[in-house]
């Protein structure tokens, strides 16, 4: 009789813990899904890949939810998971190499005249930055993270992050100041 009572209490405690975990997870997804997807899209440049990475990020988050001790750190925690998921994508993928320069390939799938917009130009310029400059810049612009938070996520010194952010912005400013961008010719 006492064994049955103890088992029922244990079952109720487990069920209560599961419900609490589910509620915590649901609120995490509702609050941060858009930001996580947006960053995944910036990393991948492809809606479907971004959806897959986002889904895998939240799946891993569910499995590890007990390791998230401070809910205020949830966004940084999810971004870290997302970055690792994106890296895993390249570990698994085997690229077919060709002699054609990728920058010379024409985008025949875009349905808009995006080439002529400033947003497209800026996105391309950011994409041309070395990863060491691009990643902290995107974490700051898209994720809204502070220098300290970016330093923690990238496992870097805060001063290193701030220097990289400064250099990334300067490279973008230099690209903006080139004659071709202002509509002037070199000749």
C-alpha cells in the first residue's frame, strides 16, 4: 500500500516537472523563434535551410533545457546552439567544386529586382566580410547582443570583439565610399 502511494506521488512529481518544462519551452519558442530564425537566415541565406537549422536548434534546446539556468540568457544560449548547428551542416556537407568563380554566377532564381536596392548591397558587403568580422557584427545587428554577450558566445575577449566590430563597420564604410557605389566611374 505504501509502495503504491509513493509511486503515485513520484508519478505526479514527474508529470508536474514535465508540464513545467513544456511551459518553459513553449514560452521560449514564442519569445525567441523570430530572432533565431532571422539569424539562421542571415547565416544560411536560404529560407528552407534557415527553417531546418532553427528547428534543429529548438530540438537541441528542448533536450538541454535543464542546462539553461538563467532565462535571461536564453537568447544567447539559443544563438550558440544555432551557430553550432550551422557548423554541423558544413561538417556533413560535401561540396562539389568547380572552376567557375562563385561571384560571377548570375542569380536566376530571385523573383525581385533586389540587386538595385541598398539592402541587397549591404547584405552582399556584409557577406564579403571575413567571418571573424561578419559574425560579431551580425550578432550585434540581428541579435541585438552587447559586446560582452558576443564575447561570451564567441569565447573571445570583449576588447577583441569591440575591435572586430569597429573594423567591420570601417570596412563597410570604405566599401560605401568607393566610386562605383556613389555612381562615379574610375575612368
